[in-house]
C-alpha cells in the first residue's frame, strides 16, 4: 500500500468527512439551527410575558386615572365637621382634605411611573421581537443552505464513486467549482482535483485503508479520527505532557438570574449586557442588601431597570436615606434614579448643603434639577 504524505492524508480526511452524515459543514449548520430554535422558543415566551405585562400596566393606568378621580370627588364632598364628634370620640384619624391633597400630589407621579414602566416594557418587546424574527430568518436560511449542502454532498459522492471505479470523466473545473462551495482554498481545490482525476496516486491507497478498517467494524469517522490522533501523537511524542485538573465551569449568569428570581425581580426586564455586568461584578451580599433596602423604603424595584449599577452601589442606602431625610418621597427617588448614579455620597451631601446655604429648601427643588 502506498504511503501517503501527511498533507494528502489530511486533505482526504477532510474530503471523506464531507461525504458522511457527520460532515463538519452539516454539523455546523445543525448547531446554528439548534441555537436559533432555542432563541426562537425563548423570545416567544419573553414576548408573551411582556405583552401580558404591558396589558396589566395599561389596565393599572386606566384604573389609577378613573379610581383616583372618583376618590378625589368623593372625599372633596365630605365635610369633616359633620362627623367630628364620632371621629374624635372614636379617635379615628380621618381628614378628607388632607387625603385629597395627598392623592392630588402622589397620584400624578404614580401614574407617570406606570407610564414609564409601560414604555420600558414596550421598548423591551421591540428588541425581543427583533431577536425572535432574526432567529426565525436564520432557521429558514440554514434550511435552504443545508439543502444546498446535501445536494453538493451528493455530487461529491458521485465524483468519488466515479474516481474509485476508474471511470472518472469529470473536468478539473467541475471538481474545483464544487469544492469551492465547501470553502476549500484554491490550493486545496487543485490538489483534490488531482487526487480524483488520478486516483491511482493516492485515492486508491486511502480507500484501501478505509476498507480494511471497516472490515474490523470501524466506521469512516472512527478511521479518520484515529488517523488524526496518530498524527497528533507523532507530533507530540517528544513533548512532556502534564496532567492538569479539570476545570469545571459554572454558568455564572444563571447564578445572577436565580438570585434576581429569589429577590422577586424579573430578570427579563434586564438586557443581556446588564446581566453580563452583574455577572462580571457579582456580589450577592451587596445585591441582596440594596434590593432589600429599596423594597423596605417603599421604592419599586423597577428602579434598577436600565440602572443596574445601583444594585452594586456601596453607598446606595446612604444616598437614598439622605434624600428621604430632606423630605423627598419614595416616588421622587423612583422617578429620578440618575441622581443616585450621578452623585457619590459625599457629593450628594455637598449638593444639598449648597442648596441650603443659598436659602433654598432641598425638599422643594425637583431632583431632576440636582
């Protein structure tokens, strides 16, 4: 049996791989399709959840406007003096006018926060739909390319059958044009065409080796793998091989999403970039501390949406407490998270002191003006 050079053997390994079901071209396409199908399934579920969230927020907006208006009208028509004896004797703290003022002040801000949440969810929905549509397009494109690859594979096998039977009558251009579809380099195309047009030089010997292995119950894939391993062993025969402990990697991003779920936060509200940020700078104790504090302060955890760095802000508690202490309400802080990102604890304290020194009450200065 003729001894083949490593270069010719490697080229024939590649060609024979393309002939079978385990063709690296088909395997790569199947991986692309599988990944796109996973993305499609995930984004379809995300789309469903976001649509439900938007519908719920729109319903809340409608109810807040309707019920708030009715409640103000109802309370405005009540004169506390008419019920003063009962309220005072029963020690019931009920002041309709005070409630009207509180509702008139807080309701518009609350409605604004719902509108803002709706806008964020709608923007997220657009991105999810784009990702879903891209996945669907990819699935269709891969299907078309796979059909073409199978047709090319069938033609390649036809050329091999003709060459091995000694009846090859295909032109060099036909062979190189076909191999170009498999992304062979020009040099590989020329060498492969030579092998097929003159099979006695290398193809017969390689085919004989394949046949001998198959007689021993080994598949073509196993033969090719053994050939590659043999070449690798030969190259590494003079190298000192040291065993390294197996590094078991953990999907760090899943730790972050599990933590968010545990804290009652929907990780779907965050972009992949934001999840990566939390993963890279992960500090479970700090995240738990900040999220818990925000909840206890009466501030919606949606404040972290598009402001994920606040979860890892060591001074978050002090800065929020500072704002609440000067008379700001939780809804004020919720609607202006950029202030918390803009200032360090020391700089925020200085800004408040400057307002006081200039005769202004920090409580009455809108946070967006800070």
